[in-house]
C-alpha cells in the first residue's frame, strides 16, 4: 500500500513559505480526506487550491494535508474495508496533484549536490519516495527520481555514472527488506561509496532498525526528517564552497592533524572506528563525509570538529 511508503518522511519555495494555522489545517485536511474517499477529485483539488491561496508551503501541503488520506486508505485496505481499485484511485489522484504542485513551486537555491530517490526492487509503492524527491528539489538538490521497483544492479550502475552524493531508498513491505539490504550492499561497493539514507514503513516497523544494521548511513522516519538528515549527511550544504573544494579542504586538515598527532592511517582508522581505505579517500578529498564520521575523526585526533571544517 502507498500508505506505508516513505511518505511517513525550511523548504525554500518560490511562491509560498508559510505554515498553516491549526484551524485552517484541520478544516482543509478533513475536506480533502472526505473528498478523496468519496472519489470527488474536483472537491479534493479545490481543497488544495485553498491551501495555495493561504500561501502554504509545499512541505505543509504534502506532509500535513496530502499524507493523511494516503495513510488512512492504506489502513483501510489492510483491514479489507476497500479494494485495491479504490486504493489505486487515491494513489493516482495524489500523484496527479503532486505533478500540479511541482509546477507551482520552484527552489530559490541550488546546493550543487545530487540525490537519487527510488523504491527498492520488488516494491511498487512510490508516493512517499516521490514526496521526498520533490522536497529535496525544493531544498535545492538536483534529484533523479527513478520510481518503483528499481533493480539493485541497475541502480548501482546509475549511481556510478551519475556520481550521486546521496541515495535515498524506500522499502514499504517486509517482503522488500531483502532487496533493501542487497541494494545498500551493492551501492556501497562503489568507489567512493555514496551516502545512503533508507526509510519507509517496513524499515520503521523494525524495532531494532539502525543504520548499521542495513549498512546505511541514516534512517529517516518521515519526510521532514529525511530533508533535515539529507542536509546534515553531506557536510557543507550551508556554505558556498563547491563540493570538491570543501572535501579537499576537510581532507587536508584531517591529514595534517593526523601527522601532527604522529599517527598513520591505520591508527586513525582504529581510533575512529572507521575503515582505513575510507580514511585514505577522505584525506584525498574523494569521499563524502558524514557528520558522525567527522565527530569520530575529531575525537580520535584530539581536535574539535570546527578545526576540521571551518574556513
């Protein structure tokens, strides 16, 4: 069900940047949900038009207005209260409205980072992943959205050719968890490996889920968290440096600090709990660096994180 997708994931928008007040939000959410469940697309579109007239931002419309009926329909389908046909109707209408909203909002910044967003092989649900892709675009990312059911091998080759900084994977059913693990493993064989963020209902329902369990760099519980994590995973999003310049500067400072401490790469890797080849790639400026890895490196080197990243 689409209700289980990554949908359970300050966006810059060209035309609207305000959040909704509670009264308007509750009223429009009820109108929109009732219209969708009744199959009244005109009334549902009118509710979205009123949200636009109130200058709601895309994040609010997606997460606070449009997500609820998707989740509700998913629950109704799981309980056997509606058929797949009704679920498909709501899903397709939602995708149609998202396409309309995509034309209404334009990012007013470009970060210079690229992300690919997709559902893993065998997973046919896309609404949540598409919401994340659209919100990343609004945040200034260059985004390739591949849709549903992307084979691990094909995705890995795509990432290699496109040199993606971030890979976002959605897994919405327990049956897709095997594909999720395989996809992360395949993508991480690339040199340098991209940052991988995972999410979706299946991941959220695993009580012991941690990024390390899946070989990923982060887990996003919902769309809003996904955007925040994406900005923090790749260091320097707030700055004006190019990616290459930033990584080169950080790598040079790590190497200089290591030499000052009289350590070789193997000793630094051991002290930071990281792989030696990873350390080598970081020092050469060829490896994206997570904030967690930088904190480990700073601790192992006996320096502050500001010493490594500040200009």
